[in-house]
């Protein structure tokens, strides 16, 4: 069994929330694990490897997965089209400046990087590249009809989660009246840990479990709520020193201005709030 729909991006834009909400719908069967990354990282493992992530899905269910890194990957669109020509694609986009900063905090909080945000913009260009949304969506439009691509705006989720989820349901042509009990749960935000090695330890453990193929164990641990409790206990208060400097924000807005203008035209909606 293979996916009927794939969430392809963008990172740090509410994709975990979408994945969790869709898992609850009785008509949908999501992959055992989020971020399979088959079409970019593990493509050489073959289709049989990919199919194993959906082997528990009952017949007649709508099958899906979310791998946000597909959006900016140059090879993913053609590979997806070749294997799944009729698949539907879901994209959630966030203010590019905030998305880039969130990606920076993600690597810092997991002890992967210790330099400033401004240094990261020069040293880790991939976090910038991923936020040129129009550029990446255009590449998918070379392979897929526009009607098969749903583009969402993350800020709409933060304002009205129910309406946001209904839009996805309608795109997938399933019962839009179903609402998970957790629909108003706070959208996952960047973790600001008190002790970084604790957060890093959880990330390493999750990665090891995944590589071992112990997906039922990972799901069982998640259901206990233990990981969420550890994260909550290890969460630091907001640090006002970790804000984007006005000059840096201005520079980034200039960098993304043309791409944002083209995206606004494609979506036929104003994106003035993205500053």
C-alpha cells in the first residue's frame, strides 16, 4: 500500500500538528513514523522499504505521510510523480523569516550548533534556501496539476485550528465534520530546553529506535506521555535575548521579497503580515 497524499513541507510550519490531527480521522491511515524522507534520503532502499511504513493500513483507508524536507529537495518532485502520479500534496507555509529562525533554534537547542543566528545565515545556507517557497512550489508545478496541491498558511492555523483542519479534510474529500478532541491543542513550538543534553538525548534515542525499525516501541513511548512530560519539565522560559535583531529581520525580508511577491500571486492572497 502506498500514499494517497503526502505532506511535503515546510519544516517548522505546523506539519507535526497536521500529522497528529490526521492520524485521528477514522478514514485516514498515516505512516507509522513522521518524516520517512523516502523520496530524498532513502530512495535507494526501494519501494518495498517505503511500503512497510503503511503495512498496517486497512483496505479502503486514505493513506498519507508527512516529510517536510521534500519541498526544497530538487529530486523529490520527479520521484514522487513517477511512483505516485495521482497523489495529492499538502504544503504548510510560515512567515519565511520566522521559519528560518525556528530552524536555527532547532539545531541550537539540540547541541548541533552554537553560533549566532547571523553566523548561521552564512554558514548554513540550507536554512535560508528552504524558505524560498515559490521557487520550490514552482518545481512541483512542473509535475503536478495545481488542483492536486493544497497550500496552507501556518498563521491561519494559529488563528482558527478547526477551519484550518476542515480545509485539509475538504481537499482530501473526506468527512469534514469530524474534529479530534485535541484540535485546539497548542501548535508545537520550538523547544527552549533548560538542559540541552537532555533534549539531545531524547533526539538520539528516537533516531536509534527508528533506525532499528522499532516503530511500535516509539509509538508506545509516545502514548505514555513520558516524552512530553520530560520536555515540559525541561522547558525554559522564553529568552528575550533570543529574538531576531531588527537589522537582520530587515535583511531577510529583502531577501525573500521577490519570492514572496510571486507566491502571493500564485495563492491569490495577501501576505503582508509576513514581515
